[in-house]
C-alpha cells in the first residue's frame, strides 16, 4: 500500500513537471507571436497562474525560462495599461530569474533579458515615467524610475526616482534613495547619451549606456544621438537632503550634510545661502554677513544676495551700507518690491529716537513746546521721506500689505486722514 502511494505521488510529480514544460513552451509560443491577441494574453495569464505554485520544483533552467516569459508578459502589460503594480511584478520576476541563474551559475536568460528584451522595453518604461511626471503623477513616476533602477542598477534612475519622491512629497522615500546614492558614491558626473524621441520630439537620456542609445536609434523611433557631459549631482543631492532634514527639524543631520556639500562645491551660491540662513537663525550675523559677501563676489549681479546683505547691514545699524546695497539692488532690478520697502524701513530706522524724546517732554513751558515742535518736524520730515519708497513698492505690487500698513500708519501720524483711510481700507485682516 505504501509503495502504491509513493508510486502515485511520483507519477503525479512527473506529470506536473511534464505539464510545466508544456506550459512554458506555450508561453514562449504566445510571446513569439508578432501581434498576440487579447485571447492569447488571457491564455498566457492563465498559464502563469497555474504554473507559479509549482515552478519552485522545476529545474533551474526551466525556472529561469518561466520567469523570463512571466516578466516579459508583466512588463508589456505594465506599459500597456500604465500599471505600476504590474511593473513591480515584472521587476520581481526578472530579479527572480537572475537569482535562479546566479545560483545555478548560468546566464542564458539573464543575458537574453539584458541584451535583447530590456534594451527594447527600457525606453518605453522610461517614457512612462516621464509621462507620469508631466501629468504631476509624481508617485507613479518615482515608482517607475525605481523599477528601472531595480532592473538595470543604473543609479541615474534612482536619482530620478528620488527627485520624483521629493515632488510627491514623500521625504522618507527621497531620503532613502538619496542615502543609497551617497553610499554607492554616485555623482552622475561623466558622459551620458541622449537621443530625440521622434514621437514626442523630446530628447531622452539613456545614461552611460551607449549600446542602449544605439539600439533605440536602430528601431527608427529615435534620432539625433548625442554624447554629452554631465556635472556632478552630488552637491544637489546633499542640498536636497539638507532641506528635507531641516523641514523635519533634524538640524544636526542637516548641518553635517551642509558641511559636506560645501566641501563638495564651495562656490555653489545656493549652498552658501543655505549656510547663511543657518547662521541668521542662530543670530550669528557676522558669519552670515561674511558668507553673503562671499556669495556676492561669486555672483555680483545677484540682486537677491545683495538684498539679503542689505538686510543684515540694516539689522546691524550700518545704515549707509544698507542703503547703498538696496540702491544697487534696484539698479539691477528696479521692480524688486522688497528693496523699495527696505529703503522705506531704513529711513524709519531711528524713528524711536524722536518719539522717545517727544514722549519725555511733560511740561508746557515755551522752551519745552519749542523743543517738542522741533522734534515733531524732524519726525514728520522723516515720515515724508519714507512715504515715496512705500508708494513705489505699491506701483509694482499694488497689494503689498507691508507697504500699505506703513502708509496707513504714516499718513495717520501726519494727520492726513483721507489718505490714512484710503490705505486702511486696503488692509486685509
């Protein structure tokens, strides 16, 4: 009886193995068709469903062949219906294929995937990622670029996945991908290859894979191949990580990364500004001023840098230096609203001195009244000098609330009630 049972199990196993071979051959036949029908794809899905539970018992070469066809089908379906889930299944199948062949010390279907299938399907997958990005479906775009990275291990695709994750925003995922890029010393620097997609008219990046670019040119769907040089992306990666860590209040980590980024690219003005802001937040104004001066020396026509330096000087009561910088800002960009407001505020910088002296006069003697009137005239003259700067700001930005608030207060102090009411009516609660 036991022998009979054992014989039955062996027979069942042998039958299953024979069926798997037949099903794999059928999968190949369907995928080899020039234009498989929906019925063919339905049959293929059925074969995958019935074979998957038992494929682990098959020989390594049969497992590899099965996963190759399974992944091929899933990848085609993913591209056909824009399914990120199907793409994830395809990645899993192809990775399983490579694992099986690596353990068996074979590369038959791994090479077939790397050299024949993926070079054709990668540009299509890459385009899907771009399409998702253009339609602001950043999570799907990130998932697609991550899937491509999982298949070809080209870190440029992980970089794209991280960039899309930032746009979601999904900062945890972005940090994970960026950290991986740092761990593998990715810079993105070097030569990369591009070609124009004839259908979209846009130039697409194929990383450092010249063979992939060449293969898509041969399809006739791409033109104008080009070899280009790419600067290091490491400063940008570090910069983005700093911003993310600051946004989640992990300031110690942000400071360390900022220091690393500055070493990588000491003349990056954005990094200098980030370090400047850090010192401003910690009230280290001397260091902040030094850094901004460094940035201005690198980019002397950057009016935003000059504006920041003007603000630092104004805060330090370096009135003439601040005024000169605000005026320089407006020479470069006459419509920079905040510089007009800054000049107005600068005129009012010593307002409290007049007000305090006026409030200190308590008596009504002739001498005290004369002193009060002299101080009031100086204060009023100062207000009249400030007003045109705020009005200039409103000529550019009519709804600038800071300028409106100043004007309402100044006209009120000058007893010009009609104008005071006019600007008060423009104030938003």
